[in-house]
C-alpha cells in the first residue's frame, strides 16, 4: 500500500473495475484526516457500520487525541467499538478481507490498513436434515454458513479441547475450510495427515464439500465411500468423541468425517437413541438386507439359468410356467428391470418433491404390471427386482447404497455367464478389495480385520452405553476410556461404584 490516498484509490478502482457491488467511500477521520472505506454492499452489517464505525470516527471532537504522537491506525483502533480489528499493509490482505465480508479502512498518509470484521451474509435457518430423518433424536441440521456450523458444535462440546483449525482453499473462491477434532482423543498422526491433505489441494473454487472429499480420499477409484458426510451435528459430535476428525467447507451444509470404516455406513444415529435391544435388531435387519440388495438378482439369475436343481420342485414349476411366455433369458430380464428401476428412482429424485415420489412408485407398479402382461418379463423377476430395491433403501448412508447399486451389475453379469461360481468370484473380489482399503491409514474393515473384540460391541450388536467402556482403539488410543467401570444400572449399582471401579 502507498501513503498517497489518491494512488491507493486509483489502484483499488482499477482492481474492482466493473464490480458494482463494491463501495469505495471517502470519509474524514476525526475531522482532520481522510480515509477510504472499501466494502461489499449487502455483505456487511449496515447497523454495525453506522453505529460502531461511522459514528465513532466522523465526529470532530478530537477523538483519539489522548496520544497525539501515535499513528492514525492506533488512534482509530482504540476508538472503534467493534470486536474484530486487524492491521495490514499488504494489498492482497485488503482484497481478501473485503471479499470475505469485512470493511477495509485505507488511511491517508499511512501504509497501514485497518480490516474490520462486520460480515453479515444471509444464511438459511437451522432445519432438520431432509436426507437423514429420524423418529427419535435431535432435529437440527447444519446450514451453509461455516461459522454457524462450528458454533453448533461448540454448544454441544463446551471444552477447550475442541480444536478448530482454519484453512483457505480455492484460488478464486477463497473458501474457508475448517478441521475440527478433540485434542487428546484424536490421534496426532491422523490430525497431521488431515492438515497435509487439505493444504495440498489446488483448485479454482470449492463449490461444496464433495470437492474436498475427492481430493483427500485414499483410493479414488474405489466405489466404496472412504469419507462419511452428514448434515447432523449430533453425528459429528459422536464421531469426534471417538477420535475422528470433521471437515467443514463454507457454503456446504455437509460435514466430512474421517477416518471411516465400512460398518459406519450401516449405523444410523437412531441406533444410539433407542434402547440397545431394539438397535441391535434393526442393525441385523440392515446387514441381512444389504446382502439381499447386493446378491439377490445375481443369485436368481444363476440358479434359474445354471442350477435349477437347487430350486424345490413346486417352486421350479411355478417359475417355469411364469417364464414360459418371456422371450428373453433371465440375464436380459433382470438387466431390463434393474435399469428401468434405476431410471424411475433417478426421475423421482429430479422431479419436484410433490410429484417425485408418486411418479417413481406409480411408474414402477404400472411398468412392472404392463411388462408382465405383455410377456416381456416374468412375474418372479418383477418380485426379485422390487425386493432388491426395497432392500437398498434400508442402508442408512446414500454413498454406500449407491455403491451397492453399482456393484450389483457386474455381479449379475458374472452370474449370467458363470453361475454361482461367478458370484463366488465376485464375492471374493469385493472382500479382497474391502480388506485392502484404508481411510487415512485405518483399515476399512476394522474392527473385524484386524480383529478387536471390544470393537464388536458396536458392530454386530449395539451394546448398552454403560458397557461400551472404551473408545475405538485405532482412532482414540490416546484416551481410550469413555465410560468408567461400575456404571451398569440395577439394585447393586451403588455397591459396584463403592468398589472404585475394581470390577
């Protein structure tokens, strides 16, 4: 910056040429010094600008004369009644502040510039996430403002151990990105790895947190999600308490959580709000229907084409009579129905919400019935595809559900060419791939591979909260104890607590 006010104004006018939303206003500071205000219209708090800044400096009563030898920047900083003020002498810092919703005060006769925080950008209110509905649990969700999202976490975790590290990503967007973790619980090596992966991102703009996800995942060509995304503060809080790290991007309501495992996508937040017996039952339902969603069409194709002797006689006769009028083999039938079902599902998502669900459901019923009556596909095939589609909806996380939908097609081709041997080959290939995956150095199938008995308390079953005494060892080995011993409720609970946790 120059000491010449006119030179600074000319430079800024050239830089912000054709930017009609940028205001450059010349004012008199304390009646004896000119200054230039630079800000973005509509982004700043106009009331705070009028009362906290202009009313403080436009008076001619000798404000700031208590120390006449001090620079105007120091006098002005002591006079202003706003909270966030910093001083810089660099043009790029001025531009970054102005385009970040702050007010720059360019002082005449000095190289110093005051950057005053007055940003007041409009944002969406706190609402319940539409993609993660719950029957029991908190109803609030993140919005597109990163400050609001981090405040929601601060309100839930009122400890100085909650650390929020800021980054700036995007050469043009200058998007604020924050990495959030709990000091002493999160592993230092994983925290450092998150810092390194975010810092090395080079891109023009970050439109959504999905951009960051593709830059930080371990194996980009894997269909399985290696980063969890959520719009729920309670989910982020629970994962932070397990030693994981959350990543926020300004302008996106979805927080990223790392590291993750395969089993994370099969767990719903409601598992931890309902009693553990109910949660365990629902978790087993998801496991079973995950396998149905992945393997049912391919198993039907393999058995009906290559292994009909495995089907009971009465059922085989029923299937054969239903398929008698169909001109296509089972492989073509299932592909026709699966592709049609996927198209209807995608159409239901893209249509307006009021008609989207009706179109997808009614379309599936009408097309399925018409296809059976026309003899294009058989009725058992429609039943198989319908059950498969319903099973896919039981998966809580959309990114895993769509990965299962994608893998279903190669398994169908293997079943149509090699029968059950092809399904076995596909199963082994998926298992080997999952076992080789890592998410920020954490094995994707942990705690099953490598085996951790304590980790199974929150995998095969959902143990009671008082029984899950230790955090996951791979992500929180620095502070393993989550619940002290002696917390089991019951008539003897008081006596157990007197033991000092010895049991």
